[in-house]
C-alpha cells in the first residue's frame, strides 16, 4: 500500500467527518425541534395549539403574536417566577431545548 495514498485517504476522511458529510443529517431547525419537544414533553396535555391538545392551560395557537421568543424562553426556564400561581411545572430542559421550544412557540401566530 502506498503511504501517500493512505495519508490522502485519512485526510479526506477527517475532513469529511469534520464537515459532517459522513453519516450525518443537516441540523434540525430550531422551531421544528421545538415542535417535537412540545410533543415529547407532553405540553399538549395542558395546552392546545390550533385545536389539538387539552384546554386546561392557555391556548398557545397565537402566543408568538404577543410574546417574544426571549420572553417565552424566560417563562420556560422558570415558570413560577413569571406566572406566580400558575400550575406550569418547571421542565427539565437544556438551554438548547429551551431555545428550540421558545422558537417554536414564537412561530405560532
């Protein structure tokens, strides 16, 4: 085996991996990830969006019309601080998940 061929192949593999070309998919857009998280975390168990869900808590169908993405992220991080007396639980979300869920909610207009 030619050593230069091996080095070229290795460099190509490393460059391909660093570019995400081997066995990866493009990153999921934040709002799409947030929509998925809304379902996975069972938010529809209390909230409705466009008629789907349970109308225990506020309907979120148009929440992006009157809440900014930043405001929504703050509410998601610590609901009791921003809505005292509300029964919204504090969700176990990473910062990236909070941002994605806020992006989804902000897109609802």
